[in-house]
C-alpha cells in the first residue's frame, strides 16, 4: 500500500479517529486503526461501542489495507517534520510476519 498525503492532514485524522480505540483491550486490533487505500483513503477505528470512519482524498499509488497501533502511529507522525519540497518524503514500512495461533491445553 502506498499513498501520498500531508503529514498534518494524516496526523489530524489519526488524532480524531484514535478517540475510538481501546489501547488496554485484550483484543489487540481494538488498540489500532485500519488504514485502507482504495479509491480514496479511509481510516477506521472502533472500541466495539463507538466506531469512527474518515474518508478523504489523497494520491493512491498502490491499494492495500493495514491495521496499526494508534499509539505507535501517532508517535511516529508527531516525530516527522512537515516536508515542504516535492522531492522530500517520509516512508513507513510495515512487515507481516507469519505467526502460529494455538490455544494451550487446559485441564479443569
């Protein structure tokens, strides 16, 4: 997934949408935001009671979808300077590591 957007526009929307995240939940995805680059850029979060979805225009280069920690993403975005020249850019890479899910055996 690749898209181009100003840092401040993305940061403002992530700050707004992170109000519906639950960072201390046992369900890890509830502490994150889903970013989807399709026909437009969509950001979504929920705490299972409240959901917030923001759609806005950006230049979509490659379509995709990812769920990332709201807290981590906000810290990264806040540390970036606003890039002013057209050749300046910042990149965030995410990698999907395969995992094995299993439930340990419990004896009652």
